C-alpha cells in the first residue's frame, strides 16, 4: 500500500509544474508559501507527521505503521502541530 503511494507521489513530483502554476492564483501561491514557512517552525518529527497526514493523505494508523510510532503519539503530534501552526498563522494575520 505504501509502495503504491510512494510510486504515485514520485509520479506526481515528476509531473511538469507549469500546469500547477497556470491553475493557481497568486493568492494560492502566497498561501502555500505562508504555510510552508509555518511548517518549517515545527520540530522535525511533528513536521514529518503533519506532512504525511496532509500532503500524503495517510490516516493516523498508516502514519503510525510507517513511522513505528504508537498511534497515540501520532495523534498527539498532529494535535500539537495544528495548534502551533494555528498560533503561528494567527500572529501573521494581526495587522501592524
């Protein structure tokens, strides 16, 4: 199952990016950059778990199986990461 997703992910990564650039609005690109910067503030383990959940679309159970972490730990990492991302992104939205 993970091999198929890895294969699909590699094929997706190899696809030309020009199509994405043509279909994305400047706001979408800016939002992606802001989220990417916020993700970079997370500790590596949390960043990995969140990436697997949201970018690779793995379930919590699949993440636990692929990383060897207990399921509860995966859920805790995702919860803490989302709280931290929300705080980081809310601070950016506050007008100066």
